[in-house]
């Protein structure tokens, strides 16, 4: 489960994206990533789906 503080930070970043007029999922995701990395978060791609597809 995600800690409440992390969830609040993500929600705030989504709200900031919407305030900036972004609605498309890719645009919102990019804005959220920018907002979170600006405050020190480290983001890494989820490769577990790639591994499962390769194994199949």
C-alpha cells in the first residue's frame, strides 16, 4: 500500500497538471514525473511487465 504522503504528492501533481490545462494521460504523466522529480523523487520504469512478456 502507498503511504498517505506519497499519495497526496501524486494527487497534487495531477491537480497541477490539470490547472495547467493538461488532460491527455501522457501529458499528465509527464507533468507528474516532472513535479515529483523536482522535489527529489527518483522514478524508475516498471520492467516487471517486460520480463513477464519475455518469459511467455
